[in-house]
C-alpha cells in the first residue's frame, strides 16, 4: 500500500516534478530570451541614440564657423548691435520677443531716450513705463523688466550682473534672454535658442521632434552649448538667429541656395526641409464679442482702469462690455450709467488677437452732457491730450482710441 501508494505518490510526484520542472524551464528560457531581447533592444536603442547624438554633435560642430563667418559678413545693421551694453541688449531682446525688427527700432530709441539706464527703469512711474510700452503688448513683460531693474539696483548695486546664472535669476528672464544677454554682452558661451534657432537646428539635424515641447528645446540647448566657440559666442549665437530670420525662413521654402550650411544640412540632403520644423498646432482661440464706447462731452473722454490682475492688467481702456449691442441696447446701457446721449454715432468693427482669445468689437461714440457730473459708473475723465501723454491704452483698443484721442474739444 505504502509502496503502491508511495509508487503512485512517487510517480505522481515525479510527473508533477517533471511537469513543474519542464514548465519552469520553459518559462525560464522564455524569461531569459525576452530579457536578453530587452537588453539587446535597450543596448541597440542606447547605441543608436548615442550614434544619433554623436551625428548631431558633428553636424552642429561643422556648422559653427560657417554660421559665425556668414553672420560677420551678412548681419543687418541694427541699432542694438552697435554696442555691447547689457541693458541695451536686454531692452532690445524683450522688445524683439514682442514684434518685428523694423517696428522695434522706434520703440527701442524712444525707450532708451526716456530710460537710458537700469536706474531710470527701476525708478520710473508705472503709468509712464506702460505708456512707453504702449503698442508693444504683453505689458507684464515690461513690468517684469522694472522688477528686474530693481533687483539689479538692490542686489547688484546698480551694476548689470555679469554671469549667466545671475542674469537668469532676474525677474522675467528665461533661458533665451539670459543666453542672449550673457553671450552678446559678455561673450559667455551659453546658448540663446529662440524660434529662429529651433527652426534652423531642427532642419539642420533633420529632427522630426515637436519643437513646441520643452524637452526638445532643452536638448537643442544642450547640443548647442556643447559646440559654442568661447572666442565667438556672440557672433555664433547671433548668426544662428540671423540665419533663421533671413535664410532658413519660416512659412515657405528656406533659401537653401544662399545658406552657409547647404552642404551639411540633413534636411536639405533628404529634401524634407519644407516639412520641418514639426510644430504642434496652437489651441484654437476663444472668440469674445465686445461693444466699445467713446463717451464724450465738449471737454473730456471717459476711460476706465482695468483690474490689477488678468488680461491687460492695470492699463486704461475705453468703457466696453461683453456682447454686441444694437443701437437701442447701446443707448439703454448708456442711460443705465446716467449718460443720456444727445448724439450717437455707430463706429466700425475691429478685431484684436491675443494669444488665447480674440476680441471682435463694435463701437459707438456717444456725445453726452456734462460727462463727469452725470456718470454714475467709476470712470476717469481724460482731458484733451491726456490719452496721448498720460494714460496707456493698449493696442487692443487702438481702432477706437485713435478716434477718441484729441477729439475732446467742441464736438
Ligand atoms: S540648407 Fe536650407 S534647410 Fe538647411 S539650414 Fe540652410 S536654409 Fe535651412
């Protein structure tokens, strides 16, 4: 019994053991083989990644002197390139992030004439500062410039800091601006990667990665930093930017025939330069309808101060409300704030595009009696000339503000 039982038991144990053993061996083999495949794949991907990075490094390294020399021969003669003062470079760089080079020229001259140094910027009254920025948009940028100027006065005793890290630590200064000021003013070999550089490098390396991703920008920054020549950091960085602005242009065919990198550019070699860079589509903007009013009497025009936070914070605006009001609704609104119009003029439509929202505006000009005395809403009554000289009205309202300016008299 024991024997049989033992035999059965033993046999069954053998079978079981054998089964277990076969199963575990198969599993083990399978495990070993998938593990080795994973290791192999990992090894291969590390290897191909390393090869790719090595190739990118070589292509960028080969671009250094052609770009630098091309820049020295072809750079545009721009006011902020005539000197290497960090304050001047900083002002120009922030303005260039707002608008076109041609438009920046007059803003730059006007700003520096009014605020010739960091101390003047740190001390200027906010309304005057915003007035100097009027038309450039993104007013928070200039507010941050004032904060940074105050940091320079307080922390650096009025001397613009001379290291990348200290410049990067100033309010409103990100990697690009810090790299631009550090390299253009002090020759520090740090990258300055803006949209132009992202486009050039993306094509040069034939990279199909989305340049809107922070990780891609950071990788480009690292790769550029590894090749910046310490004896020509400024000209190399500015060369990449200038090349993007003049030759490796966006929206259409880059001028590869004129490019100093034509012989080494991987996108040109593969014929895919017009498909690059890959840039994910921006989110669709929200549309907001607004009705804008010019309330005036014989002496003044009504304006309001916007809240200290949010869109166009702290700036002045013509009174406006949400929605498109017809003539009757506009008159009813006017009366609701104590203003009975003696004459109403329908103004044309206007549109202003912000980064996330579009304002679609219509307007009315209302002539009223004794604006200040009758108006029950909290408003400011700007006298002749004050809209030009005193109150910064954002560009969003320019279609109507231009009509309101200088017209307070006798209409
Ligand atoms: S060869 Fe063409 S695509 Fe390549 S960097 Fe020059 S302009 Fe851009």
